[in-house]
C-alpha cells in the first residue's frame, strides 16, 4: 500500500525561506517529517521512526543559491531541481538546523540524488 508523502505547510515554507537564504551553489531543503503516530493514534518510538527514514531522506526544495547548477559541468543539463520539488538526498547530507522546530538543511547542489515525480509512489 502506498501513502502520499506528507506536504509541508505553505506558511512554514515561507517562514523557512524568510529565515535562511542559501548562498552560492547551495540549496535550502525542508525535511519531510516522518509519521510519528500510527493511523490509530499510537505514538511510534524514535527507533521505529529511524527505520522509516531508512538511509535516504525526502525533502522539499525551499530555495536555491544564485550559483546552484551553474558550474561548467552542470550548465548543459536541464534536469535539476527547482523550488517546490520533492527531492531525495543522503540521510547525513548537508548542514542540519531547525526553523520553528522544523528540520531543515543546506545541501550542495550536487548532493541531490533524485527529484520525486510521483509523490504517491513512495512508502
């Protein structure tokens, strides 16, 4: 059974964007939260949440630095991420911090592994 990736509230995305501006070739990401409760309302322990996160993360692109994807080895390609995309990246990639208690991170543009095209296909 597939479940849709939880979306991040537009007001929170705006707050994150106003709080932090990525510089150079870096990308600001808001991590997509992992479900903390079962459908029946039972709180999941942190260890179960960690297993759900697996070895990769999914996040929403909040903003890109002005130099993102402009390096010589990247300019001939158009298949990069843009604001609003859901992307996949390594669990330990980037610099992590919180804005209004929401997990965020700054990644280098080449740390994005994939752009999610079908959010409902991920479990």
